[in-house]
C-alpha cells in the first residue's frame, strides 16, 4: 500500500492482551433487510427491526436496554463436550504497531480522525486483489452489494440505523461512486458471536450475493470458549470467501472500555489468509491514552460506540479503502490463499434449523410462536405452570444430518425460566439453564452440544424440566454443520 507521509515515532512494539467481553446489547430485532440504494436514493435506510412484545403465556419479557455485561456462552450444568478435532494452541502472535501517535496531532470526538489514527488502525493491509475487483466494478458504474455482519455494534446500537458505521461507510461508497448502483445489507444481530454468525451468514447475508463483506465480532467472541470461537471465526471467513460471488472481506476489531477484545485471536486467523484487518480498538485507545479524548466521548457504555464512535470507525474503514483506490492499477496477482485452514474450521457452511424452515420430528408440549425474539424469527416455547403442567413426556425432537450440533435458546430474565436436558441419539449430553435473573434482558444464547468424527444422521431432543411456580424454555434453532 502506498504509505502516507507521516512522522510516526515507533516507540515500542505492543503485545496485545487477549481477553474478551460480551457485546451485550440485545434489541430483540431481526437483522436489517437488504436495501438497494443508488445515486437517486441515497437516503434510503434499512427497514426498522421488528420487536416482539412480552406475552405472559408464550414469550419472555422484552429485553432490557441496559448495557451491563452478560456471558456469551451457555450456562450449562454439566460440561458440554469439546470438539474432538479443535486446535488447542493458544499462543499469541503479537502485531507490530506504534504504541503512540504524534503529539502534534489532536483528535476531537466527532471530528476527522488523525493521520496517526489512520496508520494505527490498519492492523493488517492484507491481500487486496478481490477488493480491487470490487472497486473497479464501482468505478465502472456497475451494481455492487456491500454487506456487514457482526453483533450489536454492527446492528447500530447507540447510533441507530442511519448513523451506524455500516450505513455511514455505505453512504461513503455512494458518494464516491455516484454512477454505481449500491445495495446495502446490515446483518448485525446484538448479543451474537461468530458461532451464531457462521450458522446464519448464508441465510442472512450470502444469499443476497454480496461483493464485499465487513466482519465484526471481536467483542462478542470470548475466551470462555476460546477454541470454539477461533474455529467458528475461521469457519465464518471460509464460508464467506468460498461463496459463489467471490466476495472480498474486510475484518474489523472493536474493543471494550477496559481494553479487552478477541482481536488477537481473530488476527491470527486473518493473518493466515492475509485479509485486511482494521482495528478501531488500537486507534481509539491510542488517542485516549494520549489524552485527546475520554472513552465517554465515543461511547455511552462500556462497549458500544456512540455516534462519534461509529463515525470514527467508518472513517478508519474508508481511509483504508482510499489507499487501495490510490494504488488500484498496480494491484495484480493471486488472491488470498485459503487452501490451508487456520484451524479445523469444523463449522464451515453451517446453517440454522428454525421454526421458519424446519418441522420437528416430535413436538409434545412446545408452542410454535411466530415473530421476532432476540433477532431471530420464530420460537418454540415450552411453558408450564402449577395449573398447566408439562406433559409427562414433553420433548422437542429433531432428526438431523450433521457432524456438529449446537442449540440456540432463550436466556431469560423471567423468574420462571427453567432448565432443559439435551439428548443426542438418546444419550444425555448436557443440561442447559435458561435463567438469567437480574440480567440486562432476555436474548438468544448459543451452546455447542456435540461434534462427531464424520457427518451422519442423529436425533436431538430438548426436554425441559418443571419447577415450582412454572417453567419456561425457549428454543430458537438448532445450529448444524
């Protein structure tokens, strides 16, 4: 990449600590639908997300807007088996970036990012061959689809549909290429990590044939399930890259106020494939360390960027793309090499079996409810009370063909939320606790249930267990790959 003339002082090489935090905003809304935008319709926004209200008989209470942290992983009463072929290496590969930016540059929240921030934000320039092809299509006035997938930051939490980084970045593309027809897809869902992401990316994003995909999950993937999240992130990138439209990928690393992020683990995967990676966290924490701004100026809580924060992230992305445009004619050669996997990538091309596309083999005691909960359409709900107990053999059973099996279920603040036993091929594998008492709100959680050595046919049964005062258990989907 053509470097900017910048008087950067390389003070030190930073070793980035890798911990994780939960991107905890749950808006109980669907991923934003694809919206076609052109130079004549530059102000079209994504369709507002739908929200399902609380229903005493069939649904959990509405999610809270509170921003306190919540665990990403499932609350299981017995250990969920680890994938037998997941890589166990957890060594960190440090990235060499300046630890400080020039003191003569000053960043003001909401204003233009500095040259130093631009430089620091580019964690990996990456192979630009696919991206160059997209930019050439735009320059020729052709139709291009730009997609975004991630958690609540991508969804637009604390900024809204029209001022989130995804929309701002798409608006920049429209302004830069006024003769092109640009389609915008925001597939962000709050409180979801890359495990859920890889199982929904095809149905929520890839079927809309994107040319360019931005991926953001670094504050949703946590070290509570480090190896699973490495594998799911790797699987997600491989699923996107291998799709029939040959989309380019730009990865994004965000951060929590205390500096925790899954960035380093994601970087190790990204570096393997030499993809671009833009670190909002490195750039924004640098100017906070320097004293230009305080965290509260770019975020209203401990995680989510507010309007100035989203604006800064969008500028980092577009600054990188501007550099690629400047060297467009000289970008030639082979694309990124995905021949050798960064991990076992056992969730590649995963999918969700949900109420909208699947009928259970046995449904005894669950109610199928339409409408959105936690960003997902449709829910199977088991509800029992002292006067309306569960049937003696209450169960929701599926017949699947898969190598890996997971469960998406409701983590509920409702006082009557209960546990459920999960059986695979009539063998009790784990017990999941759906209760989230005193939590920030109800949301869709994920649990990896079992991985086999090879793909085969299996039965999966969810059996909720009654308790005094009533019982409530939500099933949003099975995740299979």
